[in-house]
C-alpha cells in the first residue's frame, strides 16, 4: 500500500486553543466541576477524553449550577447564551475561535448599518446558531440555492452575505454566484469567512485525491469540515470515507492491498488517531508513507483573557503554560513506516 499523508491535516489553531483551555482549567482547578457548553470541538474522542476527566458537557446553560465555571466551545455562542450565563453568575471562559468571532463582529457591524444579512451555512450547526443570535432580525440563513426564492428582501441594495467558517469552498462559491445573479449589488465580507484551516485542508485533498484510489478522512460525523473533505474527494472522483478511528476502517475497501490511499483529518481530529490508522494499514498491507506538504501553517491563537487572569491569580504564568503546536510531527516510529518520504506536492 502507498499512503499519502496530507499536510495540513487535523488540528487547527482554534481547536488547539479550545482544547488547551479545558486542559488548563483541569490543571488549575483540580476537583472543581467544569461545564462546557456544547462539545468543545466536534470530535468524539476529544469529548470522551474530557468526560473521563469529569468535565460535564451541557446543551443548555441552565444545566450548569449557579456560580459554576462554564466554557463556551470553539463554535461560539449567541449573546442570549452569554446573558443566561451572566444571570446565573457563571464564570464564563470563552474558547470561541477568533475566526468565528470575526464573523460575529461582521454580523453586528452590518446589522447596525441597516443591512440585511444572508448567512450561508448549515442551519442546525452550532456556529450558525451563535452568529445568527447576534442579529436575529437582520439574518436569514441560506443553506442551499433552493432557499434563495424564499428569502424576504426589503432592499436588494442593502444586502450582504457572510458564511460559516467550515463550508466547502466550492459549494459556497455556487451559492454566492446564485445570490449575485439574483441580487447583483449584494456585498461580500471584507475577506473570506471560510477559515484558513478549512481552505487549506480542502486544497490538499483537491490536489492529492486525483492520484489516489481512496481518501480516508479521520473525523467525527458531526464535524462539518471533516464531512466536507469526504464530499470533496468524491467530487474529485475518488471515493472518500469518514472514520472516527481505525476501528471503523473496513479492509474490504482495499481489495488488492496495493492501493494508493490519501490519509487526512478534519480540523478537530487528534493526530494520534491518524498515526494509529497508518500503523494499522501498514501492519496489515505493508507499504510506504509519503508526506505531502501542500500548505505550511503557523497560525496560533492566544488563550482567553479570563483564563489568563485566573492563572495569574493562582501564581501561574500563562506564557510558560501555553502549548504552541503547529504542524504535527511525523516520524517513522509514530507512523510505523520506513522508508517514510517527505516531499512537496504539486
Ligand atoms: S476550523 Fe477554522 S473556524 Fe473552526 S476552529 Fe478551526 S480555525 Fe477556527
């Protein structure tokens, strides 16, 4: 088997920061109950690992006892959720990804300027619920082009579109073009709302998938950007499978055992799951791994201010504690393959 390992893959800066927030709190306040509103990131393994450490995940802020500590997940929350937390005297630690906060800020700004906002995204996604909550009277969600005729538009010259951060860049383009056709004066956000991590992971799949027999995406079923990677590989003509971990791999997907397989991971999938999957494939089928560098990432987000204040109060220096990880380290030992070649793609 020939495994092509996509770079970038897996954790993005927002996910690193959000997971680090909960890890730091567990160290800072041993034994104290910690509540997280919604899954901290959309990954089954990450959430289970925190549950084992007695973190409680809630889907309603009212479930957190008065005065307790609550972490808002990377996907962001609406002002209404923040208000409930304030009323219940919760200590809120905001682990919202700054790139989601950027979209919230755009929504607030355009709504204040009197724009109607068309938010392109998945109506039931946590992030869309949070952004929509910033200006509920001004925002309408567009999930597909079929939603366009149902929109209620007061003034077609005072319209702007924004997008969820984890959309397929290709699908978003189709919806944006359809909107521009119907509303030629619709305004675009100042820069793309689809984040760098989503864009780069999709770019790597678009570039490498055509030379593969199969694309394996490590990620959970509720992870928007992981699902988009699987769909993208299918649209490039290569079957794509989304697996939470190696236990979900069906070896009948490799009838000869000599296939070329692209392995990648959604932005919320931990690297150890990728390494485990590669080791298992190579143990069973033999072969090589080539690392394909498509984009180098070095984005990093600082931890939330509230957490830093809490750390200083306990005599800890946030600078010393913050973990700064960018691309995963790939070694033959970890991935179970020698020779392991490292080369640029395309
Ligand atoms: S996928 Fe993008 S928007 Fe979401 S947490 Fe990562 S960097 Fe932030």
